[in-house]
C-alpha cells in the first residue's frame, strides 16, 4: 500500500479502520506501572489524608465536567477508590453494599481501603498540560473512533498508589502485604466527558474486602467498578447506573483485559450536552454499524480485501443450526430503565507473532509516533493531536511494527452436546442445555453484531464482554477455553445429592434431578413442605426510643404446593414487634423464595438455592423513617431446613399496642440480571383500633444477590421480569407469647396488567385438593392429578412419610446409621468412621502418620536428639542438652573444656553431660569445694554442714541431708527445693530406683518388707535391667525409670537428678510435647487409679446446700466447698461424690438440669450425676476415649465439649452423649483446658505443647478456628470464660501468671504473676479460684487487686485437678 510521505516517512492515509482497531485490541503487553498518567507531588498532585474513611476537601474545577445529563464543578476524592460530585456519607452506608449507591459515584475500585500507617497514598489534581490532554485524547479516540475530533481542554486525575485493604487488628498478626495501584482520569472538551480507568500489571493484589459488619464477616465482597447517577430527585426511582464487575474473576480481569485493546486500560463515555441515557463503554462495534461482522480468518496481506470486498457473505457467526441459537433481544427492559452491567469474568490470551514479510503497512504517520506509545508515551515531549484524513472512517492511530503482529484464526463450530455426568445409579442423563464452543488456547475471537433492531447471536455458556442489557450499540464477545478448568470428575461433590453434574466447555454446573428443584447445589423435593430456621438481631429506633435485640428465633413453614408461607419471630421486645407489623416483606422473602410457579416462571429457590443475600431498604411516609433489613441465607442443614440470619437497623414509626395492621393483596415486579434480582415498589397499609382507621405507606427497594453457574448457557425463554402476586396477607403480634407472625400466599408468573377472567388450572392458583406433601400436575383446562412428593407415599390426596430406614430403601453403607426425616433420610457414620467420597459409605478414620512415632524421621538417635511432630508428616529435630548440632547430626559438648567445675574439683565429661567431684581434702558437690576440717562429725553431719554452706552462694539449690539424733542418715531423704524423695543406705548412698517426683507418695524406706509373690511389672523389670546395665549404681546423668509401690510408672519421669522431666502414660511411653526444660515441671496426670481402700462409701451424691459453691476434683472424689459471698467456707467443706477406681480430672455444671459432669482418665469415660439426695452416677460416654481431661458445658444448646490429650482431639456431644462428633483432630499436641461462651457461640481451649503452647478459639460448630494467644505463655493449664465481664482468663504453670484478655485476643493484662503451680481455674463475682499442685489446695485471687485472699487445703493431701462454680441460676443468655 502506498501512502503520502512527510519528511521522507510514509503516512497511512487510507488504512481501513476495520483493520486497525482489531490490531489495537490485540496488543499483548499489559500496562506497565510506568505507563500510568504522570502523578506525584512534583506534578502538582494534592495528597489525601491517611486513614480508613477519608474524603478530600472540595475540588473546585476551573472548567465544569458533564456526568450523565448534568454539569458539575465540584469533585470529592475518597480513600475507598471512589470519586463523587458531592461529599461522601459514612463508609458504612455504601462501602459494603452493591451498586447503585445513593449518591453520584465514579468508582474505579470501590472497596474498603485503608491508607493508615503509611500503607499507600491517594493523589489528585486538575490538569491542562498538553502531554496529559494529548494522551487522554489518544485513548478516547482509540476506544471511540467516531469521536476522532475529540480534543480535551481539561482533565482531572486521581491515583491510588500502593494502597491496602482494611484489616482487623489482631494481636501478633502482620498486615497481608497485598497492595493495589490504579488510576482514574476524567477528560472533557466542554461538550463531552470521558473516563479512563487504568490498572497496571500486578497492580491489583487484592480483589475485594471483607465487610466490617460482624454478621457478614465470612463474606468477601468483590470491588465494585462502575458509575452511578444517584437517586432521582423524586425519590420514587433510582437513577441510572453502570456496573463493570460482579465477581472476583471479573475484578481480576481489569488488568488482564480492556475494552479498547490495551490490557488494563478501560474507557467510558460518561457525560454529554447531548442526550446520554447511560454510561457507554468503548467498543469496536461502533465502527461496524453498516456491517454485521468482521471476518477474522485473514492475515495482514488481505487488507485490501477487507477494504473492497466486504459484504454480507463474509458474516462469520457461530456454525449452529438456526433453531438452536440463542438471541439477545434488541431492547431489554434494563436498558430502557437505564441500568446496565458488564460482566468481564473471562480470561483470554493473545498470540503475537512477528509481522509477516508480505505486509505492506508502514507503521508511521505524519507525527512519527508509534501506536505502542498509546500505553505510555514519553510525556516529557510534546504530544500532538492526530491528523484527520478524508477516508470512509476517521483516521486510525499509528501502528508500531514491533508491538503489533496478531494471528487471527476462525473459531471451530459448536460441539453438539456437553459431556454430562451420569445419575448416581449409572443411567445416562439427557442433555438439558446446549454447550458453548471450545476454542484453542491462546486464541481470541472478536465479533461485532448488528445495530439495534437486528438479532444478535450469543456465545452459549461462555462469559461475555459487552452489554448483557444491550446498552446503546454493538458489543464484542470474547470467548475462550480455560486451561485446567474444573470438571465434574473432581467437583461433583459440590452438587446436591439430588442433583447431577454436567461438564461444559469452560467448567461444570449442577442441575437438580427430576422431581426436585433448586440451583443444583441445593435441591428440595417438589411439592413437599419446607422449613426455615434462623436468628434475628436488630438495633432500632421506634419513634425516638432505641430498642435492641440479639439472636431471637425465627421459624418459617412453607406449603410448597400452594405457595403459603408462615413466619414467626419470637421474643422481639414489644415496641419493636408492634412497629414491625407493617413490614410483611420480612416474611415475604420466603413467599418469593417458594412461590407457586406459573408456566414459564421460576421462584427464587430455583434460581438462588439456599445461599443468597436479601437487602431491603424501607422508607416510611410521611415521616421518612428509614430501616434497612439484611437477610443472609446460609445453606441447608442436615434435615434440609434453610438457615437464615436477619439483621434490622434503622428507624420505624411508633405503633400503639392496641392497633392492628392490615395490608391488602399486592403485586411486585422483580427484575432479573446475571446474579441479581431487584424490585422497587410502594405499599399502603392500615392501622386500626376500634373506629380509628389510619392509612400510611412505605417505599421498599429490594436487592437479592446470589451466585450463578456461568458455564451453562442461559435458557432463552426465561423472562427478565416476573410478577409476584401476594394474597391473603396477615400480620399479627401476640403479646402473651411475644411472637410476631406473618402469613402470605404467593404466586409468581409473567407480568400482566389485569387479571385474566378465565379460570386457571388449580395447580397454578393453589386451589387444588392435593395433600400438602404432594405435587400437583396440571392437565387440560381445570383438570389435574396429584402425586406424593419424593419421600412420601399415598394417592396424592393423602400422603404419609415413607420411612426409608425401615423399608431398606436407603443408601447408607456399613458402619453407618440411617436416620429417617420427613420426606427424606440422612446417613451418619458411627464413631471412628468418616464418609468416603460417595457420601454414603463409611470408612475407618486413619490417623495421619507420625514420623516421630513410626521411626521414619531423620533425627539423630533418641539419646542425642528429640523429634518434634508438627502435624501431618512434618517434624523437626532438636539436639538434647549436652549435644550440639542441627538435630539430624548431634555431637557431644565437652563441658569440661568450659571450666564449669570448682578449681579444687575434677571434671568428668560423659556423652551428653558431665560431672564434677571435689578432690581429696575438700568436700562439696564439685561446683563448690570447701577444705575438710570436720573430722569429729559423723558423715551425715559433715555433709549436712557442707550443704548448708552452699546456701551462701546465690541460686544454690543443694540437698541438705537429714540426720537423726545420733548423726546417722535418715532412711528417707527429700530435697527441700525440688520435692524429690528417695531412700538411702546407712552410708547415705541413694538406693537405686527409689526416687519419687514432687507431689507423689514418698517411697517406703527402712527394713525391706516381706517378699511378695506379685510378679515384677514392666516398670520394675525395665528399672532392674537398666540398673544391671549401669553396674548397679547409675550416674547422676543416667535415666532410671521411677515406679510407685505397685510397680506402675509414676506419671512424671525425670532424667537422673536433673530437672529435665516429661510425662509418661501407663505403659511408660513419653507423652508427646511434655518434655520440659529446667525450672518448669510438666503437669502430668496419672492414668491408673490407686488401689481400693475398704470400707468404701456408696458412689452416690451427698447433696450440697443452696447458694453458690465450688466443686473440685481430687483423685477418686469430687469435693464440695461452699462460698459465703466470695470467702471460702472451709469448715463446711465435704466430699460430694466418691468414685473408687477413678481419676477425675475435668468437671463442669449444667445450671438448667442441676447436673454435674466429669471426665475420668482411669476409666476413660465421661459421666454425670444430679445434685439431689441419693443420685447415682451415669456414664454417658464410654468409648473412643483415652485421656479425657478438659470439659465444658453449653447449657443453652445442651451440648458438652471435651479434650483428649492422648488422642489429640476436641469433641462434642449432646448432654446425653448422643450426636457425638469430632471438631478438631489436627494441630493439637497436648490439649487440656476448654471453655465455652454459650451466649456468643464461641469455644476456647489450651494446648500446653512444650514446643509451642497456645490458646485457640472457634465457633461452636468448629468453624473459624484461629490462634488467640501464642506468645509469652508456658504451660496454660487452666482456662475460664467469665460471662459477666466477657473476659477469657487463664492460669499458667510455666510463667506463673494469671492473665485475661477480651474474646478477640485484645486487651491482654496480667492479674497475678506469682502463682505456684496452678492446674484449673474458675471465675465467680470479683474473684478467681484455682487448684494448685504445690499447695494441693484451692487458692482465691481478687480480680481487681490481684492479691491472694484465701486458700483451702483438704485433709487428704494429693493433687487437685478441675474446679467449677455452681450458681443458683443460669448466666444471662438465650438460645
């Protein structure tokens, strides 16, 4: 192609626009951050103040801009990725809600952004420099070729640079580090205004933010991108708006795609002096008004053919039969209403190749600037406006030879069918929908469609870029074949068990089986009744009186085959309940959800299933009180009951207690888009009392959002608008029962102006005579038949539940239990089993392999290193004291080279240890040696004097021998500091194997007892073997097992005479995570009960007195300690219950049934007993336990929770032991204490793993597990939650501290830092009470001063374990 030449360079004078614009769109490189419009304080930008919800001062523009039909001269820039023509409301009124906003908004990235503490900055300015205006012009002309004359005179720039999302402050948590950069540019020539949104590569590291509202804390809201005019002046209808994003994927595509060909750059026409109904996105289709399609199967060498031979024969639609193709109406209702949305949820790749040699294009124009500079030219130079050429279309921008070399290919035709998964019984499932075409990877397909009035083919089942609602002009459809797409093979379990899974070209979708309806992930039987359970919370102003209520019960019952919905809300305070009588939409949601469907229509559950959010805003007139209601559906429970959470906030008019509300039948129009349903209407209601009849009204705007499966094609006949007819509307409040009730009857169908006088089929209007659990099948005219719903049997007019469990028509496999439900059943695995992939077969739970136990670890030998298990197959190695290395290789440390002994002593190095001995003429322990000058004293008296001399040295903890009156060694010797005891011979030498740890029964010393016939135990045999191996006398650094009088392993074992100790089970195996360092002794619990002592008391309850008292566990008994106020009534203490053969550890109390519950580590059981005279114990859990320790009772939900420190589990069950389930079995080493907050639904527990102690929390169903405290703790034995102060407190035997924190881990403070050895703790009034192993008693501590106020030491001196407080009433709270 030849062109004019300027200064020796060719100029493109007649290259067809239809060729160059696709070239522009196929630019492969993403926008580099340096290619943003210039910004920074050196460019004159103003800096927005740091913070979470900041707004700029008003920016008064020198030249007004147009937004929609209005001119404005003021702008505001907000932290949260938004620009407006008016000051912003508080962020809570808009940042967590979807479009449209109530105020004018230009939103390049509307999300909850926080720039506090230097996390990014927001800059803005008005600009008239030629460089900026020239670049803006080039972008606009590239996206809107018909605006080639556009020459902006002024621009406004706002840049969000490296900004972060708002994050809750949590103790020890670091910021996520995800930062975003994006830019918005508004350019105007005085008549038209355009917006440019720029997103550089990797500039969007977070795609949305979590709402601050606690009831939505689990949601992740994708950022909103678009434009909103704001509410209309008459307040009767919302203004026009335009939305670009709806999902996280569509947000991600902002920097990967473009509507003008440069990834990350988006252009929009936002205002004009000419009529502009709505924002208009850039589109290549603007060039093709005279042509229906751009043929894509051509290379650059065919440019002339494009120019001269273009006609209708070149149309390149999809190769499908005309009857099977879907078409998009030319004027959808949303487009007429001014509401638009573009979903950019797709991915595409562009294959760029070198420009073919046959190309005759010269990539330069008169200005000599390449098109590659459109993405980011050198703004230091002058940017000149483009030339205008006398061609059929405006002259295109220049082409850079190196940056533009696309490869175009024609897409293959549709496949005939999708790949559909079979039904569970193996039978084939007919295809319900067509399947979109699959295109090879790295292929992009561009299409232009005819102007309005022509039918437009759609890519069935693929994501689309363009106008779902057909805004103004033609659109482009980008189709793709996603790599590594998700398929039914690996994801079919996401479908309901009453659904089948179908694979499509871009992914999979779920579809309900015949006789069921829903969205595929949630399916319910047709014709069956349904139930809804939920909670309602609110903060209302009734008139001017504030009213609060939290988690009151909501129940609804729906008769599915005639559209009746009954709703009851309990225990709302009377003023609020009376004022809410007119708000039937609270229960009306269930009417829309389960409405009776007319032919061709679908109710809400068929679309949204059981996971959606319903937002309502109601404005009352004439007072203009406004209330906002949010209802969040959270899925189906095991009995197929819908769970829903309702929150009500705002102001409602006061309604007198004597008035009743009356609402006439009404109709509502619901408008449907991709994943949103909206409705706006006005409603009158009457308040009557006697002869008084007052008429009021309110305006209601509803927005329902849910997730749709985008991979399946849409049904072509589904209406964009449906009409809900609501009859028999009732609202009633019963003051005696404190129940607010709503009742509505609902039908959904097509929009009709007037009711049809001809009678309809009874199946459609609910006048049939079928049973409430039957489906109604319409016949001709008014004929119909009845068929019992799935799970019921009968003739259709009378149906009864079919007990699948009794008849055997169920699919529960071995090791499972079938539980019958109305119309259905469910399978539950027996204890120790879990469901296999088919969700019917139960398989044995296999605990994860522990390399430290099975020997597959790579640590050094056990005598040199220890293996620490971290869950799963992960572990770490650490050398033992006396060795050095990485844990895999450990070498002995020669302590003698470090001169640790006294100069008058000799050092002896041994593997992993050393010893010091004083030289002849000196006495001492080798670390301190004193000249011997006491020859007249006995050996015992000499050693006693020498040891006493050692106390002159700081930190000395030497044993002082005990001598009798003659100066001989006492047979029993005990260490005064550590509590260890042992036997000695007449020379003072320790008798091997007699040492006992602190708190245990001292050994029997003296003359040997008569030999018994009892065979030696494992402990005794091991001890004898080691003593023989050591030559009869072990060194101080050698380990000898410690056994009690009966030959059982003592729970606490220590290495020689060192302070390195650990816990063992009854077989002598070390309990993982219990090995301690010197200075901290682990809290070991025995697992073998002491021998029975006769006579034994009856194992029944000695009833306590009335009032508040403490119950504590001590070995085989439960003790009773009453309180006088907060003082301990020690003289009234007694034994409540004796259980010989037990070791009772955990204890808690059910205040509703006056029952005490406890755990028994010897019997491996959980039991309970009432507190009445003669009550006997009842075992409620007797299997699947090894060492149950902590126990907590939820008196509201009638549930108990416990820890097992050997199985490393946390489990729950109802208070009778039924419905048992495992909440956690991973990342636990030594779980011990557990506490519950039944009012707020939180669970807390401690794990005293010596390597990584922690306190964790979760919800009561095991969700949202997280670490609460894992710093500055050592051995957190005791844990308690105070329901009155709402503080979580714990007693730590490692740090010796009693500390408290708020439930979220903040506000941590120390109450007492000098505890002895606490085990369990409970809170009552202004005191804490804890059991202590050093004192072997109960100690009280004042909450406010932290002072010890009292202690009680039982007559029987042995360890006390659990402790709980028994109130004469239950703490405040509702279920």
